[in-house]
C-alpha cells in the first residue's frame, strides 16, 4: 500500500470506531474527534518511519532535528537537564532511523504499543485511535506481527 491508501484504510476504521462509540452511547466532543483524526493519520503512517523515501520519514526526521536544535539552545540558556535528555533522544532517534531495515522493528505491534501508550494518559480514546491506525497499517501491509 502507498501512503494515501494507508491513510484511507485507517480513516475507514476510524469512522467505524466513531460509529461504534455512537451506538454505545454517544460521540466524544468535536475537539476529540478532530484530534483523533489527526492521530489516526499520523499513526497510519508511523510504521514507515524506517523508509527513507516515505512521507513520514521526510517530514519527521527534519522536524526532529530542528526541534533538537531548539532544545540544545534551551539547555544552553537555562541549564535544565531535561532539555539535554530530549535533545539526545531526538538526535539518536533521527540517526537511528537511517539504520532501520524497512518493515523491521517499526512494523511490529509492540512498536505501535510503545509509541501509542503515552496517549492513554492524555485520553484513552486517543490511545485506541492510534493503536487502530497503526494496526491498520500492519494489516494493509500484511505484516501483522507482535
């Protein structure tokens, strides 16, 4: 599947999940629905972060490096260790993405769980939307592995 098909496939399941929520007692707030759609699109593309030519890789890696520069400047100005830790994590993630094998670790359900789990603490629905979208990518690629 290409990136457009992954998004369409994930959004189909997103609409099905919203219809299910409605049938069970009502829809979430409009803001939750809108952010849920964005989360769905992001997580539908996330497994392809390991492919240099993928949309998500070409958007996220440069954005991570720009954010890393900002974090380094904040660490230099404020001296807060959290900025240094985040800087190191972003740089390591950007560099590591260059060495990942396509359809390797990032095409595993545990990778999706790891990256979706923090959303649970913001809103459990966001976690569910992210996990459904991530799983839809794996199903679309016929690569559903834990």
